[in-house]
C-alpha cells in the first residue's frame, strides 16, 4: 500500500511556472496510506517540509529510518489511516524521484542541474493539483503540513479553494521573514562556496559538494531547535573526553552532534535541490498575486481551518501563525488556533507532542462528521 | 454555578438570539453554550478560550475555537464582524473589563454579558457580618485562589456602560428567567439578583 509510486503528469500540456518558463511532462513520486472511500471524500494531502519527502509514514529507502511523520500518520494515529486516505508527494524541485535538478532533462538527456527553472511554492502546488486530479479526487478532505508544508497548505487554500474542505497549516507563515531569508542565504552560500559544487554541474563528476551541503544543514539544524532545548540537551558537555583539547576538533557534544547531522544529511539530499527549495521558500508570499492583500488571497476559501504554533519556535513564531488566524477570522471563516507549549523549537511538529496530536485528532475526527 | 441555572442561562441567551446569527463566545469554556445554541438557534458560532484543555474539548466537538485571551486577542477582529458576542461569567476575570467590553461591542452588533453580582444581599450581608470574602454559588472561590480580578455589582456595571457609551437594551431577571426592556437602575435587581445578564450595544 505504501510503496513509492511514480506518475508522469503534465504530459499534454506543460506546467506554466511563475518564472514564466514551462516545465513538463513532470514526474511526481508519492506514497499513499489507507484507502480511498467510494465517493473519494476522505483524502488527506500531507505536504512535506524543506528536507522532507514522500516517506511520511514508511521506512526511508536510504536512511532506513521511520517516516518523518510516522508518529502522526498511521492506523489509530492522529491522522488515522483506518479512516483517511493519505497522499504524500515529493515536491517538484525535490530529490526523491519527483522532477528536480538531479533528474534527467528530456531536452538534453542530461541532468537538469542549474538549468532547472527556479520554482515557487505555487508551482509545487500546481504540480500537486495535477496529482490529485490524476487520482480523480475532486475535493481533498484536508490539506496539512508544517513549515514549508504549511506554506503549501496556505497556497492550496488561496489557489484552489474549491478543492479543500479543511486545512491544518502548522508552524508556518504567510511569507518568509527577513531572518528566514537570511538563514537560507547562509545555507546556499555554504553550498555554492564548496568548489565541488561546480556551478551545479557535479552529477557526472566524482566530486559532489558534500561539505557545503553539510554546513548548510548544520546551520539550519540550529534554527530548528530552541536555545533551551540545546542548552538542556548538550549544555557545555564535552564529547567523549574529560578535558579541552586546545584544537578545532569537536570538543563539545553540540559540535559533534551538528557534524553528525550534516554528514548523515548529505547521504539523502541533493545540494541543488536544497538551493531550489530554499529559494522557493524565500520567494513565498501568499499575497503575491493579490496586491499584498491577505484578505484577497483567501477570500474565496470556505474551508474549516486549524492553525497550530509552538511556543519555542523562533523560525515561524506564534506571531506569524496568528497572522493567518487573524485573516481567517476577518473573513468570518471557521478557524481554530492552538499554541502548544514546548521547548522543542520549530522541529516540534515532527516530535512527540501529545497535546499537538490531541488537537489534530480532535479537529480531524469532528470535521469528519461533516462528510 | 450549578448545572440547572447554567441550562436556564443558556435558554435565556438562546431567547435573545435570532436563528442563524453569527456569534463569538468569549471564554467559551468547553463549548457547551455554543453547542446548545447550535442546536437551538442554528448559529454560525465560534469561541475564544484561554484554557488549553478546554480548547481541546471544543476541537473534539467540532467547535471552531481560538486559544486566546480576551484582554489581548479581541483587537484582531474587524468592526461589526459578528451579530452577537457573548461573555458569560468571565468579565470579572479579565484584566481590563472596560477594554474588553469596548472591544465586544465593537466587533459585534450586540453583546450579551453576564456576571456575578457582588451587590447581592447575601454577599453584602456575609461581608458585613463575617468580615470575610464571601463564597456563594456564583462566587465559588476563596479570596486567595480566585481567578476573578474585578468584581462588580449590577450598579457598577450599569455605570461603566454609561461611561463608555454602551447602550443597555435588555436585562434578564435570573430569578424567574424573564427578559425585560432595560429602564434604568433598579433597587431590587441590585440587591436580589445573584447575577446580571444584559444585552448591550454601542451607542
């Protein structure tokens, strides 16, 4: 049931992208869980974050680890696959089988590399919509996701409101803050400063920009955790030693931890995908095609919405999430909001947070009664 | 507050509301009033609640609810968004009852407010005779653990409405559960009502 599937989309007509270029046919890799009911009304689209992929609740083929939301998606889990049909596609621009920089450009028969067009969150949603249409689903019961996944949720509500019955944007924002753009720029510069990056044309070479990508991941990882979580988990503990070494080796546990995060990440992620997807996040502004008006961006939706934020998330803080709540309130929509108290930082949406799970479950199960 | 009077309060609020009204219940607790009004008045309702456990209860009942604080979060709503705002037995627990009342009448065409009356004769007598903070059905906490910050009497409430240009339209008699057009301060109300329930709007 939950094996990776790959489908070719936009075969008749290529996707027109925000940058003006067109892309197609495109390939989308996705997984599904549970079964679609007879009138196809129980489908939940799960949108992954920057470094996520379609392996939401099944073992990852490279890392062999549990899916990134295996605590949330599954039988009797908050997103209960006994009740719901869950679809999770890898976004375009990604590197787990969907059309992206490391896939073959049919026009040149070589990897796209940096010939891949600069895509946006809206482009990713356009591609997801083709998948949903391919599955012959007219209306999604719910669209959900955290971080960049939450941006995709907001874009769905804005672009294709008639296809969304309910939505749960989590730990996200209506546009990328200056601080977030700055952090992404730091990550991109780390990749591009690696001589092995070779202007993005490294696929045929035996050198790949692993160090640059690893540093990018280390920087990002710090931003996913809170100060308290770091302090409490690592403090100033030394790594397998009793004294400082007066060197630049990893003396502190936190250094060793970050290096590990960096090294292991490069096994499963493509450096160019990191550039393209962070760019899409930076460009994200759900009001872009609505003259900056949030009201206009969402005025056609009548979805039931639950917004969730986490107290220690400084990347997509409660204040950013409350902007979403505020506009849905102003539109008189059925919007709910809950702020989960945790020191887990931005990553909390991926962690074991019972209060968060309870809210998801309560919202989805009560909304199911609308069907 | 006993369940019986709560149900009777629900009924009287339901009587004040035309079917199909849009409503925000501020301090909506576990959502039971909204559920009641959904059934009786087919309202388009949503709640605001500061206590997260109660927010969870609302979510599980399918009630739209914002985890929020009346003192802060009412500012986020545009003018006249709702037909009614409701604040039951929560005014005394707000940091600034004056601000909250002003916000309620701003975001809705009409507001329904209920609160325990500190001027009730039993409370006044208890304070006078025992010189201890009174505890009654509607004032059920000891002084040192009460979430209530600003007690008022019915007369105090009427004065505050006057001060901030709020029009009192209807008052409910919570003894016999009858609604009456408001005609001014009344000796019997201020002494013999354990609680006040008013329908107000901005002037």
